[in-house]
C-alpha cells in the first residue's frame, strides 16, 4: 500500500491541531475551490458493512434507523431519505427458474451490494426546480440544500430522477447528501469515503476518478467480468436525457434497474418546452372551436 510522503510528518495518533489538507493523506486529493469533486463507487468492492451509513449519520447528526429488519431484505435502511443520506442496497440474485444459483462464475456471488447516495448531477434537476434558491451548486461542483432558505415546497422531490431528495416530516425541509460540504471546506475527505474499509467509495477530483474508474473496468474485463461498466460517467448509461454526468457515479455488473437506478434518467426541464407548447396548442384549438361555435350566433 502506498503512503503519502506527508504522512511522515504525523507519526503520532495524538495531534495538536487538525491536519491541513488531510484529504491529501487519506484520499490522495487536495481540495481547492473551483475544482470538481465527487465519488466513484465500485460496487464490486462493496461488502455491505454499512460503515459509510454509520459515518454519514454520525458526522451529520442524523437519527438512526429502527433496530429491526423489514422482512424483505437484510437491509434495515430500505432507501435514501431525509435522515438517510447513504444507503447500502442488498440485491440477492436468483439462478435459472428463480432458484438460488449453486455454481457461480469467477469473481461473482449471489449478492450485489451498492452504497447509494445523491448523484450531485450536472446539471441538477432539483436545483432547477427550487423556487427559493435554497439549493445551490458549491465551489466544489457539488449540490447542497440550505435548510434556512428551504420553504418545504417539495418541488425538488419529483424533479429528482433518482428519488433522492425527501422533505422531512420533522422540520418540513428538504434534505439530502451534501457530499460533506463542511468537511470539504476544511480540507477533509467526506466521512463515508474515509470510513469505507475496502475503498468501494473513492473520493477525489472527477478527472482523476474517471481515469481510475475506466482502468478498473478494463482490469475487471481482463479478469473475466465482462459485464462491468460505468454508470453516470460521460458517454455511459445514467448520463443521458440532459444529464451530462453524475458527480457521484458507479461501476456496476448488472442492469441499472437491478440496483434501482433508471436506465435513462431525464431532466424535467427538458420536457418543459414541449409540454408548454402542447398546452398552448390545446388552448388555441379550444379557442378556435369556441369561435366557430359561438361566432355564427
């Protein structure tokens, strides 16, 4: 394992002050305003430990989930929501005829696991739908909701093609992942990525993550995992319908729908003009019909 040269400056676990640009040591990325940052999530490395969920809740002071299973899955979280900004999905695969497979190809298992999160889309449909300016794009190209400005209208909820944003019943405000905006401003790696023990969640500049992700796909293809591909990167599934890219993108080995991801997400803004045109045309048709009917009288 490679160690950053700066790590030699901090040989002890007790520190007198926070480390400047600590993300450079933990993630190999210096955090500078004006650069674009995000997540690359390699689902082939996820072991379902949920360390990311716990780290996210601890750092952001989010309430815990009920201490019980749903009966539908080993996953007790269920989905992303106002109080769950990271969600590890457990997808059990079936064999032929709906029976559990007993023989598997190399590097495969009966389980697909994926740590889901807000995609910080570029452009962001939730931001476009927000009427108060509560949702803004930060200096790190991430998308954040400001609760002190949010009026709880909920327009962002149906605008999100991934079902990420939710209005909390507790405070009536919209909530979602901030990509640890407060940590980025302090030079710290996001809590979920720092806690991930297998590096399934990788944080960094998008250009570097793209390079790393494509190299990983090539490596998996060489190992016989022919179904590995990127979702949400430019020129890949998930970056369609007006979405240029997802700043939080994924490496998948099955169809997007299996992971509860849309194959071709779209922006409501792309449908606004055609819908308006159809509405105006319908109104003009009704006015013409009324003129023909009542004009003769």
